[in-house]
C-alpha cells in the first residue's frame, strides 16, 4: 500500500502478527476490501458469520480455514488516500476486541461444522498461478 502513515504501518504490522499467530491466517492483509467467493463457499461462510464490524474479513478467513476451503492471496495495488476519516487507533482496538470475540465464539462451539461440512468444490477463489501464500 502506497502512502501509508507511520501509525498505520506500526498498527498494521502488530495486528498482522497477532492474526498470523493467533488465527493461523498467513496473509499479508486480511482487511483489504477485495474478496471473491464461489456461491457455495459464500453461502457456507456467511451462514456462520457472527461479526458485522470492521473485522468480519478476519472471521470469514478464519472460518474458511476452519472449514478447509481453498483460499488464495492475490496482490493488488492500493493507495492510501490522505484525509481518511478512519481513526487507526480506534480501528485497532475494535479489531483486537473482535479477535477475542472470534476466538470466544469458536471455543463456545458457535462455528460448528457438524451440520454444514464443506463440499468438494467449495472455495473462496481458485489459487492464482504461483501464488506464494495459500493453504489447500
């Protein structure tokens, strides 16, 4: 991302480490707005989604991993527009709160796959050729 402020870089790096180690989601950016789903994957994931805040992206990726869906990260060029009204500190605090809530939901069995196992063809996106970070 071009034009990222120092505060955003520091918060983003710290949160990304928490996501990687706490959730096993290996991607550089879970919050980028570009996501693509097959119909079956979208139905399964959004049926189980409980977070409707800024962190819903992380929950969806966490559920995809939990349900063993294919996920690929495809880099896009993104420019951080100056004058954003988003407060990175408030967003970071909310993100940490949502991370704890996602873990709590999982521990309490709110993301059960018993009634909705993934089918063979469910995926978020087919892996791009030579995509460096993906899980099966």
